[in-house]
C-alpha cells in the first residue's frame, strides 16, 4: 500500500456559510471539493480565496475528486 501524496494547490472558492470550498491543483487546474472537516486544524474561517494550501487527494467520490488533510501552505 502506498502512502498518500501531499499536493499543493490554491483555494478557488469558499462557501463559508455552508462550510466547504473548492481548490485547484497547481499542476492540472482540476477543481477539487473540500469540506471544513478536511482541515488539519481549526481555521476554516481564516482561509481565503487565492490562498496556497497543501492537501491529499482522495479517490473520486460519485461527485468527483475530494481533498483531505487540507492545510495552509
């Protein structure tokens, strides 16, 4: 079993009142969903659009790619 790879990206959009957002991979600009529960630490309210982050991409859900272990870069 391989270890998950940490990737870098940028926050594209935050929907703060619903607790989720979308980020883009810095290599292929694919949109990836993340939920506030995917953050490594508290601080969803301190994130901003355009901010650099690190994350681990999870296998595609029925709605597309999803991120976990999201943290400011």
